């Protein structure tokens, strides 16, 4: 017999079968910024469901499971805002998530926004007071916004800033549609927020990048050396270099061999922005081909073509999982004596920093979107990318000469 959703059967030592109902991943408790487990939240509403033993009687187990699933469904019904009081903050968040403006974002951005909105809807600005989600959105003024920001900063500057930025987006759109939302002003505008947190991912230097790749190869992780090269040289985001599956199960393809022409070009697609980027890999000087990204192409030459995507794990021949990347990356850093603060994201930051030292406009390499993206800009991308690559190679050559004269760069 087909068991209800979220039920598993386990054969016990005595031979009988026991049934268990377990919360699905999206409904399980999550860790807050302090590392403590907190109930999952939807539209400011917590549920009280827990993993439950259903016993050994099949009929009884099915009945209990169906009741638990019904309770879970009722908790989820607030997703579209049908059971929310119109005009409240929780209702406004649900309304915004139903807008095309929200839906057009990539899955990771939607998931990040959704988590923040749920956290804010359940947030109590004062002990014993109703959560923010139950307040009327048009009654949230500058004083409330400032107080919310102060309280969130106790948890961390980064999260507080991001939360206020999301609120600013929501209230701006709500004020534009004030007849539907009742919101006429944006209390989250003009808060003087920092665009970036005080502490973030540090940019990896070229010396650290070189040492990392050498160590990765010595440890048998050519794939990690190649991924680092794609991130540093091509300024690729981590999930594009590895082709991770995102939070909603939509798979990112990663960078494919079919887009790579040795000595000519490599084709990339920025999954966050959708921007296509084609990097030229060589230029012709006096009839000879000069490589612009020799370190990248050296890593690609060492990488076996065992799948459609370039980066796959040696032990399985399949794409990496995020947790595996984290553990292998940390092992490589420890072996190489590299800083504990060195994240894989730092390779992209390092590459962009290097590009920034030779060009004010990093977009043709990084794939960043701008406020005034046009078709004309897209046509100029390839030529601009070539100019940047030439200048970057000259910068690296000059840097190498300086290091040779003054001694090796110290890696902290």
C-alpha cells in the first residue's frame, strides 16, 4: 500500500514494521543567527508539529499521518495570503510575492527574500507584543522602521541591512499600488543604510590563488583547482562554477565543455542576471597567438572530460554538493596554510578586484547588470572584454616582475 506523504516504514529487530511521520525539509526547525533552533515560519505563523512515531498498526498509522498532513497543509495555506488579514505586514509580504516583480527574480533570490520576510513577519520588536506581521502595513512609520533596524542590528549588521533593503523594495512597490495595498509612504526609504556589511568575504590574492591551486592538485582535487580558476579568472559565482542545485530544486547547469574552444574563447552565462559572457582567450601579436588566461587554460588542460560540465567531483564523476565543496575547500586551505577567512567566494572577489585595477568597468567580465543595460552595451561586450583581458595580463606580468625584484609575496 502507498503510504501517505512524509511517512517512512522501518523494520525493527523483532521483525515487525514501525511507521514514522517526519517533517519535510521546508517545515523543519531552522537555526537563527544565534545558532538556536527555531520553529519554521510562514507569513508570521509558527507551527507546533514535530516528528511523530505512528506505531506498528498500518491503518492507525495512515489515519494519524493524514491528520498530521492536513494540519501541515492548513499551516501552509497562508502562502498565498488567503487566510491573512488584509493590510497587515504579513499580508503585504504575501501580496508582494504574488507580483511579477518578485517572480522574475532567480530562485535563490526569491528564496532569500522569502526567508527574510517570514523572519520579519514573526519578529517581536518588544517582548510580549504582537509580531510585526500582525501590524497594519500603512501604520509602519519611520519610527517603527528605525526601531526595527536597531533591534535587528543586535543580531548582526549584515542581516539587519539586508532586511531593511528588502522592506524598502516591498514598501516602494506597495506605495506605487496604494489603492490595492493602502500604503502611501515608504518608511524604509532614506535610512542611510550601508550598501555592504562591514565584514564580508575577503578578496583572495593572486598569490593565495596560485598556492591554493597547487595544493589542490597535490591532494588529488584537480576539479577544485579548475573551479578556482573559473571563479578567479572568469569572475564566476560559486554556484555557476560548480552548477549547484538551488533551494527550489532548479538545477544550474554549470559551465559546459561545449562552450570552451581552446586558445579562442570560453562561453559563460551568469545565472543570477542571465547575462551571457564570452571571454576571448587569446590575441594575435605580430602573427603569433598570445594567451590571455594561461592559468585558466592550463587547469582546463589538466581536467579530464568525463561529463558535459567542466567541474565534477573525482570520486563520483558527478557535480559537487555544496557541503562537499565546503569541506574539501577547508581541507585544501588547511594543508596550504591559507587563512581561515578565505572563502571560495573570495576567488571571484579577487578576480574582480584585479580587473578593477586595470578597468573601471568590470561588467564585461563579471556579468553584473546595470541600471542602464542596453542592447548596444551587449554588442560592445566582446571587444571590451578583450581590452580588459589584455590590460589585466599586462598588470599580472608587471606584478610578477615587481615580486621577483622584491622577493616573494607573503601569504598570511
